[in-house]
C-alpha cells in the first residue's frame, strides 16, 4: 500500500473517531459503530512531508516540512503534478497553511515565524 493511501485511510479513521466521540443522542443503548469507505485515491509525491493541506477550486495547496526541504505548493489533484512551488529558506521547518482570501498563510515550527504569500503568484508578501 502506498504512503498516500495510508494517509487517506488514517485521516478517514480519525474523522470517524471524532464523529463518534461527538455524537451523543442521550441513549444508554449500544455504542454506535462507524465505518468508512474509500471513494477515490490520488497520486501524491511520496517524498513530501505534508504539514498543511487545503483543497480549493480543484487544487491542493500543500505546505511541506523538514529543514532544508520545506515548501509551499499548488498541486493538481488528479495527477499529483506540482504546478507551483515556493521553497522556504533552509533554516525553516514549514508547518500548517491556510487560505485567507487572496493570500496563503504558512507557519513554521520552532522558528516562531509565519509567512504570508500571494495565492496566485506565491510571492512572499511579508512575515509575522
């Protein structure tokens, strides 16, 4: 089984556990059992240490980690092709990302610095 398939399965399992832990219908009967069904799989760079992932308008926006190889990427979902990439300087370990309007925000791990990019061009606008 490929690494990205394992990630998708684990994510589905964790989502199921979260839903199960949040459901409280007040009954004292049997505990409900939730399952999952894989409806599709997509190719993904097996060397990407994914730290942040956002899906918007048919594209994955991905922040990857590891010192010396952290990136911000726009990826074509169906093919896994990296369409756009910004390489963080080697001293930063990229973490989570989010999209806020026309910008992408990315956090770093122990550096306590965040970056703001233009979503279209991936131009680094500022840090915080």
